[in-house]
C-alpha cells in the first residue's frame, strides 16, 4: 500500500507528490478528469490538499446522501494506490 507524504507541485491536471517510499512522482489526472468534471472548473483543481489518510483530497466536492435525507459535501479523494499507478517517476 502506498501513502502520499507531501505535495511538491500542482499543475493543470497534474500533481507531483512524494510517496512513503521516498519516490517523487507526477500524477497525471488527464485520463480520469472527464469522470470528475468539477475538477475542470478554473481554480478548483489547484485547491488539492493532503488528508489524514494521507491521500489527495478536494474539500466538499463529493456528494453523499444520509439515510435520513440530507446531502453532505464530503471531500473528493482517491486511493493512493490508484494514484501511484497513474503516476510516473520524475
């Protein structure tokens, strides 16, 4: 299992990170960005942060409905293992 320890650089639809194995890798979101159109909005992609897991997250971009009806805005995040597979060594 991979864990992201820091964000180095944020570019349009690409993020360079350091994984727990000390590898610095660039994650290209181009292959999956069409599945998450909210990330295409100007200024949204660059609001990425590390969460407590840690993996990359965007606050309040997902939507989740509680059993009793209210819709909550949890963060949009991705499996760090999937992000590792999408990434390349820099």
